[in-house]
């Protein structure tokens, strides 16, 4: 498992994923916006996403994204 934390404050961040990489995303937004793959988004609270090829028994990527008065876009190329 590889873990990445993304925490923009008063700014923005964009993450471009490879579709072949299994991924689990936990996103928290506070006066911000987080857009996850498949156009799942939220402005307050917590959202989660798992790729279709995600398997907890194999290596995968974990993204923890927290948006505070900021915007985060996580998408596939």
C-alpha cells in the first residue's frame, strides 16, 4: 500500500491517476470542493471512492484528500 496526502488550503490541487492503478480515496471538504473520479463530489463532509480494480489483498494506492477553502480534482487521464 502506498499512501498520499493532499491538503491544499486557499488553493487548488489536481491529481491525475493511471486507470491501471487500484486506488482508494477518502476525501474531506470544509468550505471547499473535492471532485473524485466518476464525478463524485462534495463541498462539506466526507466522500469515498474505490476503483473498479481495487483489491485489498493486492498492492494499491490510498489517497487522503482534505480541502479547506480550496478545490481538489482527482481524475483519470
